C-alpha cells in the first residue's frame, strides 16, 4: 500500500470530502447536508495518497473525554481493503484532546459479530424500523393533528434532570446510555451540550408538577429527533425512550417531530425510528401505517466499544 498522509479537514474541504464516496446507504448518506454542521462539534480527518483524498471520518471525544465516537467513515472505491480506515482511526486517537483508547461504533449484527471476535465489547442493542413516505401524503395527516395535545419541547436544564435522575434512568435508559442519532452517550452532564446541538428533545408531560424525577414522578416518554437532506430526499431519525405500547403517546411524539420537519423536507421522506430492544413494535407499525408509509427495513443495530487498534 502506498503511504497515506492524514490531516484534519476544514470547511474548505467540503467538495473533496463529498467526492470520496457518493451514493452511499441507498441515497440516505447525510454528509452533504451535515458536514459543515458537524465541524462545529466534531473533527474531520482525511487520508491522502498522492494528493488524492482517499478516506474520511468524523470523530469526537464524548463521555467527558473517556471515549471517542466515529461516524461518516468512508474509503474511496479502489482503495478498500488496504488498512486505510484502521490507520485513520489510529490517527484520530492521536490527534483528539483525549486519553481514551477505545472508540464507539454503531454497526449491523454482521459487523458486530466480526468485531466481537477481538477485544471489543457490546454496549447495547436497539431495534430499528425504517419507513418511507412522501411529503404530499404526510402533510395533510399532520395538519389534522396540530390541535391535539402534543409533547413538550424540553430545555437543557430539564433534559439534564432527566438523565441524572435514578428513577428516569431505570425507566428510559436501562443500559445507562442514551442513543441519539446513532451515537451512544453516557448519562452525564458533559454530554448535554453535544446532544442538544444535534437534536430536538420532547417529553410527554405537560404539567410542571410532573417534573419531580426523584420523587418517582417523571414523563412517560422521551424522544429525540434529527433530520437531514440526502440524495433520496429527507431523512428523519426519531429515537423513542419509554413504553411504545401506549399508542396515543407514541403517536403524539412521532407526529410532533414530523410536524417540525415536514415543511422543510423534500418530497421523498425516509423515517428511521429506534426503540428499546424488549419492546413489541406492533403498535409502532400500526402508527406508521396510518402515516401512509411503507416499511423498508426492520433490524437491530449494535453499539460496540472497540480498541482503536482493532
């Protein structure tokens, strides 16, 4: 393999980063829309061979600098299988402000099985439902929901109280982690700012008297939503925490997030919903079918903590 030179990227590298690999994930790749946004909170790293950018990844120190999260990794066609991605991850670890020696990856069961044969650890599993719909069919259904009682947007202070409350931890986050936009975060104050920079958080309670977490009174559901434009159209991620078997509550959370996203969406919309592994998804599928959506995938993703050397 030719020598690879790595460096950090900046806003001026946008076109080169996009050109590394196109048409990823069936047109659902977020890098075109999110590159500049991610640069505010994460560090981009690129690999070069003979002045050609052959690889790219975003990396960030999370969990109070205890771990590194990587995403948007890609290697140019014709350069795969040469160890470039592994070398790039090692470079990331040496050039981020952290002493961590492990990385967090969100992967498919097939890749997880391969990684777990080495010095990797399974952090959690989470169910995923993927649906597609259109703005034309979706928007009239959401308008009719506007007058109902929808969940409340919460601020950083409220969210901070949620993740540090022992009662709400047991109810929402049994693995002591919250997964937002495919990144698993420890429940700690240090992660609140990062999470809020990328997502909207809703809670199902409307009465301030219900916000007494450590007295055993907490919201019945928390949800997070992130959206981006992509080659397919618009991708909307919704992460649900709580009992999704309550059809009205779950429907209200999904509708509230979609109401926020639909005006700025393209005609084709892809929904990516995650929820706790033990939950039955019959209710969720019934809700999505009413939104005139078509199920495209049902799977489980794995969050893996792995050595940077693996």
